[in-house]
C-alpha cells in the first residue's frame, strides 16, 4: 500500500515538474534586437513606431520586463552607426532582430544567416537581393515593405494636381541609403510623360548637396520636389523642410511629418501601423515558425496629408477634390 502511494506520489511529482518546466520555458525572457535606421530615440516618428511595436507585442502576450527584453538602437541614417550597431546586436546573439531601412537589413544579411530577422519599412527587398521572393522569402529574413512602384507614380500625379504650374519635378534621394530609387525612376518617368511633366533626379549624400539641389530646382520657374522615403531624408527632414520654405518649392513626401513640420503634403503608408503588424511575425517566429515560410507583406493603411497653410503661402489653390481625399488637413 505504501509502495503504491509512493509510486502515485512520484508520478504526480514528475507531472508537476513537467508542467512547471513548460511554464518556465514559456516565461523565459526572450531577447529582441531592435534597430531603427532612420531616426533618433527622441524623434516623434521613432517614438510612434516603437510605441506601435510594443502595443502589437503586448496584444499577443509579450510584455517587456516579464517575458521579453528589447535592446533598442537608433542609427539616424548614419552608415558608421548602422554597422556598429549591427555588429553589436549580432554578437549579442538575440532570439530575433527587428530591422528598419535597407542599409540596416543589408548589413544584417551580411553578418548573420541564422538569427531570425523581421524587417519593417524596407523598399524593394527582392530587387535589392535581400529576400528570394515576396511569397517565399527563404533564409532567415522576412517582413513588411514600405512602398510599391504605383505609390511612386502617385506622388507625381498629386504634385501636378495641387500645383499645375509644375513643369519639372525633381526626385531628391540618397543613393547610399536608398539605392532602389535608381530603378524606380522608370515608374516616375512613365508617369511624368503622361502628365507632360519633365522628370529629373538629384542624388545627394549630405545637406550641402541638398541645398545645392534645391537651389537649382528653384532657379527656374515651374520646379517641384519629390522627397524620397529613405533614412537620410528622414533624419534630415527638419533642415529639408526649412529649405523648401526658403526656396518656396511645392513638394510631396511619403511621411506625414513633412507637412506637419511645414512641407506641402505627403502620401504614403502609416509606418507606425507597419511596426504594429510586424509584432505578429515576431510572435510567430518566437513560437517556432520559420522566417522562410512567412511571406513578405505590403502596407495596407495609407495617409494623405495636406498642409493648407503652406499651400496658401505658396499661392496654391488646393482643389476641393484633393481636400476631400485627404486624411488630414493642417490649417
């Protein structure tokens, strides 16, 4: 009788140990490296992205300080910082890395083929050779893109609609932080031909070159500016919007913070929403799924913002049709 009781007690102990072990495994603190390539920690856009990512994780049961730890890094479009932070994060061997911007993802791809990577807000990952395909990315990388070719063409259409006098639109981009724009110019050229608008490009790598480029656009009447969505532009958007005001140039950008800070308008994805959605892939990978099996996803929420005060300062009469389409009008 005593032997039977001992065996039953032993079995219960083993069962209890197994349950406790599973609970302990679930509650094991998982480590995530989080590298934003574009903005500083105290930047409003950066804070919105981090907050959205945290909210997405919390909705799935991942709470910082309880079962997950996130190591944040902010590169602010600086190539040296990017490589230093990538090396630091990879060498710390986290369970997963969240990567933002093409230069960050490219550096990570060179550094590790084993740590799972979820990217957020990266353009043309297939064209850049960062994943094999959108449907089957392969390897250790998957994530969420920012723009499609059609959006780039849409910028031309909106710029022409709000400022019909624009006869020459210039795409301002950094070929180091945004190499994909050299290919995307084809889409812009096709759109510009339909709109009877000349398209030029201004590749720049520092603010001195930006000022020279904007001065050249403003030198002849009929100039407008398209500001690329890339890490360098985001990190310098304050000085850029100041130059736009100085040279009185109609412009369009992808991020809403441009018109918020004085630019004319923006059209592009809600980047905070992309980071919120990326939390779902982090959750699935931490629970055992492979990045190679998770298709790359495109944005599904867009924002169109017009700064009416800036439009009036530029002498533009904004069509009612555009105002009706806008998600936000700044007055």
